[in-house]
C-alpha cells in the first residue's frame, strides 16, 4: 500500500496528471471550434472526471510539498509558488458552484432588475388557471455529439392526480430554415435576390426583413412592401416611394459605362399597385432587390447552417401527464432568450422555454443615456458607454456612474460591465458578474504566484542560481549582471518604445465600368510630384486618416503584390489608374494565385476585363458566391484563392470608380466623413472644396500630357492640404510630422530589411561557431574568427536598434502599443527574441546567431499573406492600459521561450555531429547551452504564466469573467503546463538527462506556435485574428517540417545513446 501511495503521489504521476489535463483542455478547444462551447463543457470542462483529475493534482501537489520539504526557509519561494495553484483552483470551484454571470439589457430611460444567465436552462411553468402555479428549471447543457444529453424533470402538481414528467427527445444545434420542394406543400415561394446574388425565399404569409424594410408575401399591409396574388398575377404595393428598372436596361448601362438616367426608372407612389415582374431591379428606402422567380409547392424545414454563428438551437422534449403526452420543440440555447411554447394538456396550462434563465436581483439599474462614438467617417465603433444609475430603495442608494469598456460599476456584490448595445443604439447590454469570493480568492492566488516567481529567481538556493553556477564551472563569461536586470531591461524597452482591408465579399452591380476606347491613353505624374502628393491626407474605409502614400502603397500591393510597377512608385501608378481607367482596365496588373491557373485558364497576371463577363460582372460570380457560403474549413484551396481574386477585382473596380479617393472633409459633418471630389452630396454642401480638388486633378492631367513642370499642380496641392486642415477637426488629424513619419515608415521597409540582415548575420555567426567547434582552428585563426564575431555582434546591435526604431515609428503612427494585432505581435516577438539573444550572448556567440535565425523566421512569416500589416484603429476593448501590460509580457515570453527552442535545436544538431573525436568540446558546449536554454525557458515560463493570469484580470475588467476557456487563454495555459512539465524533468527518472530536456524544449515550442498561429487561424474565439470561421487545415509544408524535426530528434537520440555507451565502455 505504501509503495502504491508513493507511486501515485510521485513527481512522475504529477507529470502524467498534468499531461492528461493539458491534453484534455487542448482537445476541448477543438471540440468547441468544430461544434460549440456546450459540447466542450459536456465532454471535458464540466465533466466529473475532469473535476476528479483536478482534485488528484491538488492532492499530489500537497504530497510533493511534503516529499521535497518545501516548507523549509530556503524553499519558501517555491512553496508559495506551488500553493498558489491550489488557491486558484479553490477560487475556480467557488466561481463554478456558488457564483453566476449573465447579461442585463436596458433601454434608454428605462430600468431593470433582471439578469439573464449565460448558461442555458430548461424552464417550465405549469398552472391550473385558478389557484396553483409551479415553476421549475434545470441547467441544461446539450450537444449533438454528446450521447448522454439530459433535459428531464419530474413535477408534482398540487391536487393533480397524475405525475408530470419531461423527457429529453432530441437536440439540434445551429439550424436554419430552408425550402423543400414537394407536391405535398400547397404554398409557393418568391426568390428575392439581394446583396450581390444572395437568394432569400419568401413563402406565403411570411415577412422578409430587407435591412429594416419589411417585404411581405401577403395582402395584409406592412410598412414596407406588400406582394400578393390578384387574378393569377403577382402584384406589388409599396407603403413608401419605390422605383424599378428592368435588368436589361442596367446591363446596357454597365456595358456603355454610363449610369442610367433617372428617366429610365419607373416611379411607384405609396399605395400604388403594379405588376411584380421578374428580372427587374426594385429600389426602396436605400435598399434594392430583384425578383428572380416564383417556386411552387414549397415548404420550409430545418437544416444545419454549417456555421457557428448562424442559426438557432432546438431542444425537443416529451411532456407526459398520465395517459396524455405531447412532443414540444423549443427554440433557444446558450446566450439566447428562449422562445416560449404554450399549450394546454389534461386541464393544465404549460409554458416551456429553453435558453437564458431570468434572475431577479435586489435592486434596479437604470440607463439614463447610452453613448456611442465612431471612428471618423466609419461605422466602426471607437467607444461606447452607458450612464447608469443604481435604484436601491431598500438601502436608499441612488448613485450614478458611467460604465464603458474596462471601466465597471460595483454594487451589492454585483459587477456591471459594458458589453454591447442594441442594434438601434437606443439601449445598452451589460455583462453582470456575481462572484465576489471566487474572483478575490483567485486574485489572491495570482498574487501568491507572482511573489513566488520573483523570489525563486533571486533566492540563494534557487534553481536559477544553480544554473548560473553551472555556467561558472563551464568557464563561460558571466551573465549575472544582465540576468539581474533582465525583467527591467525587457519591460522598460517595450514600454518606451501592403494590404487593403476591404473584405466585404460583395459586388457593386450598380457601379459603372468604363468602356475601353479604341486607343486608350495613359500618363504618369512625375516622381517629384508623387513625393509632394504622398503627404495629402485620405480617409480610409475604417475612418483612419492616412497619407496618400499609405493608401496607394496598400492598393498596389493588394493588386500586384509589389509597391512599384514597371519602375514607377505606388503613388504614380495608382493616381494614373484613377485618371486613366480605360487604359488600366486592360493592363495585366492583377496577380492571380497559382491555384487558379488551370481551373480557370488564367496566367500569373490578368487584366480587369479578362475577369469580367459580358454582363459586366465578375466572370465566376457563381463559383465565388458558392465559396463564400461555405465555412472556411470546408473551402478548397481553389475556392479560397478565388475569394482573394474576387477581392482584387473589387479593389480595381473601386479605384476606377474613385471609391478610395476620400480627400475632402465635409464641413460640419457630425460623423467626420470625407468624400471623393465627384460626390454629389459634397458638391451640394461645399462646391469650393470640390472645385479645388478637381482643379488639382485637371492640372495633373495637363502637366502629365504636356510633359511640363508641375508648379501649378504643386500650388493647388498645397491649397488642398491647407483646406483639409482648416475643415477637419484637429482631433482626428495626424500632425504633419506624423504624416512624414508614416511615409518614411512605408518607404523604409524596416522589418523586411531587419529580417534580411538577421538571416545574413545569423548564418555568418553559425559558420564561425561550427568552425571553432569542429575544426579546431589555430590560435591565430581563432583570433580572427573572434574579431569577425565581434564585428557581426556590433552590426547586429545596429540592426536591433533599427528594428526597434521601426516598432517605435509604428507605435507613434498608430497611437497605440506596437503589439495590438497579429502582424505587430510577430515583429515585436522577433525583436524580443533578439533582445534575449543579446542578454545571453556573452555565454556563447551561437545564442545570438540562433536568436537572429528565429527572429528572421518570425519576420519572414509576418511578410506572408497570413497577416495584414495595415495599421487599423483599435477595437474598444483594446483601449486599455492592459494592452501595454498583458500583451507585452505574454508576447515577450514567446521571445524567451523561442530562444530556448532555438538553442535546444542547436543542441540537437550538436548531438547529431558529436563523435569520439570532438566529443569533449561538443559536450562542453551542450552543457553550457542547455543551462542557458533552461534559464531562458524559466524566464519565459514565468512571463507567460504572469501574462496569462494578467489576461484573466483584463478579461474580468472587460467581459465580466476572469476565465472562460476561450481557446486563446486555454492554449496559453496548455503552454504553461507544457513548460512546467519540461522544467520538472530533472525530478523524473528516465527524463533527467540533457538530451531529454533539449528534445522536449525544442518540441515544447510547438505549443507556443499553436497558441499564436493555430488559435488565430484554425480555432475560433475572442482573441482570433482570423476573418473566417476557423478550422483551417494545416498546410502540407507544416506536416513536412514536423516530419523533419521528428527524424532529427530520433536520429540524435540514437547517436546520443551510442555515444554514451561508448564513453561508458572506455571507462
């Protein structure tokens, strides 16, 4: 029994338990991404076996505290660190079983005391219509993949002879209505086409909402459009002004390049009846639609939507009362207010719901006002807030407070967070958290953990000090002074420090495409004039005010994958595209993905007209729409690339229609919108500014045609720049110095240049290292290599500062910390990796070489199409000091852990090349590098752990919960546990050797890579940078890389085993 207990509570058992735990939560993220959150909770997070596993880990941890006598004074830091996990788990238990969270919806000038829980409940109300009424509810997590779904209730109703029972029958998730054609159906459906060939099916006596305009297939009047049958003919009667035009007239207009005149439209007055004709474009209240066809014998049924964010959940139950029973289908689900199902059976009235449970709190909360601010000229929210008032008559409290993102209201044990708002912007949606004890116990655990980590780095008997001793014994140069200042150096340095985002996936069918003349002409402005024009301000589609250079650089890069075209810069090229569209529509300026070459008979570059069919639309519009309707994980490679090609098509169409040339601010516009010079609304309100811009464009044309100087253009351009700054509010404009900085930043290509330099210097340093290790050069040659290494070291320092300057410039341009999106995080991690390399480089030159190699990899990946380098406005939740703290610490940890990975990889190479001839020198380097790798991993793990739990605090301030098993935070925890196990290898028999540590440290970084890339592009969550649905398949080269690393690890392990066996035989 004692032997069993010893094995059960050993470090090996602890590592095994942690491995099972991290594997389980990792699997749960895939379950959540492929199905839903409820499935992940049922299978793992809320499962009893999962709670038993956590209890076992706590007991095992206590046992190991006694086994290793962590209560001793010299180990107090380690004790504090390990006890913190037990405290955190206790806090989580309190949160799960005692507390709750939900949401409160309040309209302006209204009050509420109802909180809707985040968890779904089956809610049942039974009454006899006289004196008795009973209400029951049960928390009901359901998933289609879970075989043990339950939604059962037994009810004893007073003075009722028979018992009442509710039994689970079926559950379907994310279902949508679709049509089924079958002779059994007597109704018909109208195929109404909207939003770029999207079909909407309107069945008899139903109403379709056309972006706020009701369209009813019924004679009963609605405040929109009524469609009905009269004398076997479909009729249309609007309740507001409507106009229509046959589609053949629109096609003629597209082909001619001239917009149809107003006289081509037939006007319909409110209440007027007209024939509802097919292939006709109808326009009403700013919306438009086409009647494609009528489909007879149509009914509706539920089918899976195939998307996580589309459709509703349906629970089917059987209600039994004695001999009577009824099957009831309930629509609702998690985070939805369930639709009520009413029925009468056996003398009792029933009301059933499946969805959020209503909880009454002991006071009211009133919304006095809801305030929404947007970025200039954009629909993108900049911030939103609610002026709230507590109405607590029992305690005579009537205080007020403004609540907005990251600023909460605490009252009566409840915390209120600004979460969202109603679609009409006349009401607020608050997250509500009732978890005083759970949150504070957990926070106390975080504090214990932080103190334990800091003390364990500097305690005299700590493992960190032991590793420094290893370096001293290996005669390595001292790095103690650098290590003492490690955190301050890293954090202080952080704190002091072309694509177009137009992915709406719609086609602008009403925009004219100029017809090609017989001999189209083209001219270009001079390079000097393009430099002048580069600083003219433009408002992009997100509302950010940017230099013309930035816009042109993004547009040309999007189309052509370069910021130059045939020797001309982006400004010269894109301005020419605007001014001479007839020429550019025939030029091969659109880069085609290679996956489309054979399928659509395309070459590497094509023209706009090659992608346009005879009707003036994108040639493969049907394939394009079919691809868009699929979740990203189900799209083929060709479909993904077709979507990209469609985006490029839209970009060039937008250029020739001047959609991006928003250079004139509207005087007094509350939304701070900017317009292109030809805009009718602008010309009506400010013809002076419009004429100034048109005069400048005309002068460019004259000067370019006559090949004369651009002095007149320069004068008009300066007037245009002054006009912009005189009209637009100063608060939304970048300063002139910032504009020049952004143009310089665009031209310098700092990060790409830094990456190229890192790979060059890294290879040189690696060559020097391996020559000195394997070829035993003479003293004279070794001295030369040493000098060369010092020169490269100095040059690397210059590139490192250059790289940092790029981050600083981006921070100044964007106005926020340069790690706020995926692209910025990549280049920042690369910078931290090099920083870590410099900190440890005095131990061995190969450390800096390895760091530079990994930094190059991160920068290289950032230059691919995975991440958008465009500087964009921050989402409201990111406008917080936590962005500076949490994101900086956690991304910095990726750098230190990455250095540990690359050092361990170098060690694997050394294991592969070690022989009896060079064994002594190679082994010495392995010992030193292993010690440094463990030190960098220790620092990285501490930073990752602190950053992860600080993220929990930020989440609690923003969303009302400190932990929600979001895939990003879950995988951060997986990474913490992976490295925690690796650092405990030295306590586990069979894993104590240096080879096992290096192999694990190398493979452990896969958890970090998946946390960053996998979560962002494969899984779906609050932190995802992906624009699609997640579930993207891993590319083939990733599997190839894994296979190569696996072979290297196995071969290195075999060679290490043989080498050690040989050494033992020699002894």
